């Protein structure tokens, strides 16, 4: 959505909140926004359970339900709490989508506890794109924030004290938040002004850049650095986006693919699949790979860091990985490596590695739209620096199970090229090879081949 017609108009910020429980705090937040931007307009949207009347509320709860709700919304007071939250989330989502599509707002902010944060964060995630300013002041901002942020770019600010009443600490937090959302919204508004760099008499539009996504982990950083360096030097029309393969990183990349923000992929680091199969904490879920393969864009797929599942500190590693297993009178201890104090890595065994390979092959078979511009490249001398010869995770049996899981799963003529390369994942030649492979696929894609 382009705000060309609104980019030079009044700054407009939406406040999303439960006015039946947080009216005093939301009104203070509103006043501080206006104190930081006297020219701004504020749209206060009431997403509370019970209707509240106040002249500062721009969209009262009953108006929100009437315009954006369903027939069941009229009986909100009779619904259990969970259904109220679901109903108000749906209404808030539709309202934000409407305001955003019209260019009526330049940022959104909320303040609340666990229920309010759950509601408003869901609406922001669903309704608003990346880079649109989203800020939540929350009592839940310190701890596991994944349920609220997900793969979005919501900014959370910890409230220190509960969002209840008025005191110098809470007022200071809300004042900071007001200043933050004003600054974010102004930056966003400024970016909507169309560039005037191209001369008015030019009739030839500039060639669009290739927007290339690359997945990376700490253990595959050398390869990604080499890819980036090579592309910057030899293919300067490529704009590179790096995604940390932490679960949310993979989901963020696939969301950008689905919304057509990325036009080519080097999926070097697919370790999120291993976390999904083995039970690690950095999984991107069961739909990893689907968006990229279904998009019909140039796609290089590899298995960087698929030798490991990620856990927190060593004491959080499940007991099943710490126990010694016995098979045919042979005792085996699982290979475990402390990456740092906060991250412990567990080596995927042969069976798990085979399942990772089968997962990849299944996703390719079921989702690949343009097989002629998809390639799978397997580095046989180490899929991470830990599994190279002499490394703490060296396990040729597991690596071979991974490779065969992919190759045997794609024995039928899918049209997708699968190849082994006698290098390790961080070898400079392997990295440059991936860079050149993807650019060849991009050229074929641009030529319609």
C-alpha cells in the first residue's frame, strides 16, 4: 500500500486498547502523543469487553462491533472470555486493515496486560505489514514474547509496573512510548513520499533489483559472508536479506516470500527442519519450505546446520538425549556440544537425519511450482563446521542418511536438480558456487525459461 496522497498530511497514530479496564492509562498515553506531536491526530479504538463512553474514544466498542463484527458480536456480553477476545481480535484486525488500506494511520500503539497484549498483538500481526510501526507497552514484554511477536516486527516495551493507575514510573514509560511511536510514525510517513530521483522525462523505468533472501546461522556465517561479498562485487543489482534460522527467522522469510517481497532464495541453513524433527527449540514449524517452493521463484536449497538441534542451557536438554542408548550390545552416547552458555546443540543421529531428508523431499514433491528453477546442493565434507572431518559432530552415517533421504525421496522425475558437492558448507568455493547458481536461475526466470 502506498500513502502517496497522505504522505504530506497530518501525522496519524492509532491507539488500540481495552477502555473498560485501561481508560485512564490510554488517555494519558493519548495526551503524551499529542504533547510530542501537536499536529498529530490520534484514533483511539476501544477493544474492551464492555462499552465505555468518553469523548476521546474515536471508535467506540459498539461502533467497532457494528462495522467490523459478525452477527454474533451483538451478544458479546454473554460470551465467555476466550470468545470475547477472539471476537474483538477479529474486529480490531479488520479495523486496522481498513485504516491502513486507506492510508489513514502511520503507526499503532497499545498498552495492556496479558489479555490486552494477546489481543492487540494478534491484530497487529494479521493486519499490518512489515515496517509499519507497531508498539506495545506490556507487562508481558519481559520473558517469552514469542506468542506476541511471532515473525512480525512488533516492538515491545516493558512497563516495569502494572498498567494500572498513575505513578511516576508508569507515566514515564508511557511518555517514552508516546515519543517512540511518534518518531517511528514520522519515519514511516516520510518513507511514503515517492522518490523524485528519476528524471521526469525518463521513459525507461530502472531495472528492479533481485531481492535475495539467505538463511544463516552462526555456524554458517562464513559461507553467507562469502556469498554476500561475491554478489555485492559481481552482481551489484542484488539486494540481500539475511535471515537468522531461529524459527522466527524462517517464518519471517517465508512471509516475505508469500507477500512478494523476495524474488530469489538461497536457503543455505535449513536447521529449523532438524529442530522440528528432533524436538529442538528453534523450529519454524511443519510448513517450512512451502512458501518458497510454491512461489515459483529461483530457489537454491541446501542443508547447512542440519546436523544439530538447538536447546537452551545444558540443563534444559531433555533427558532422552542425555541417556546412553544400547543397540546390539553397543552403547552410544548422544553427541552434545555447548555452543555458549545459553545454547546447547544436540547431534541428529542417522534416523533423525533420514527423516529430515524425507521432510525436504516431501516438501519439494508437494509444493514445487517451477522445478526448473529449483536446485538442491549437498556439501558432502561437512554440513556445519562441527561435522567436518575431526569435528565434534562428525558422523558420516548420519550425513549419508540425510543425503539419501533427499535423493531417494526425489527419485521420480520431479524436474528438480539434486547434486552433491565435495566441499564443506563454509568452503569459499561452495559459497561462490551457490551464488552463481542462483544468479543463473534468476536469469532463466527473468527470461521466462
